[in-house]
C-alpha cells in the first residue's frame, strides 16, 4: 500500500480507495483479512477514529473506506496521520501494520479541509 497524502473534505462523505499490494507491487492475497484504517493526531498516538476497510474486489486487492461526514465534522482542519492494520488467519490472527509508503513507513498523512472549495 503506497500512496500520496489523502485529502478529506468536511460536509460530504469521503470514499478512500485502498490498494493492497505485496512487496513485488502485485495484488496481495486478502482472503480472510480484516483491515482497519485509523486516524491519529500524531504518529504513535491513540486512534481518534477507526474505520473498517471493505474489500470491494478481492481479485485486484482493492478496498474502500467511507469517512462519513458526521465523523469528519468532529475533526479540526489540519494534518493528521493514518495507519492501516490487518489481521489474517495466515498470521495466527495477529494485528499487523500495513506499510503505506515506499520506505516501509506505517503512517501516512491525511489533511482535513473545510469544504470542497477550501
């Protein structure tokens, strides 16, 4: 999972697409996985909000997360961090981090904006 900063807008529901890739940048095996996107104020802080990742296409390893407008309204307009973790029966149902950048970082950046025009 490698991505640019995510921009989230207040006042609307936000649909975030998550591509799950292995170390060869090919679709990863997502059978039986449960993925969670968590938003934090600083890396390492306790999650402010947690959202389930819904696998929408298992063959392509594509998932989606809905950041609903009611919960996004409670966030101030600033930068946050997000992490994605997963549990899998392949790894004895341990909760493991997913890497979100090319340097094997587990935290990505997310910006909250006031509206679609701000």
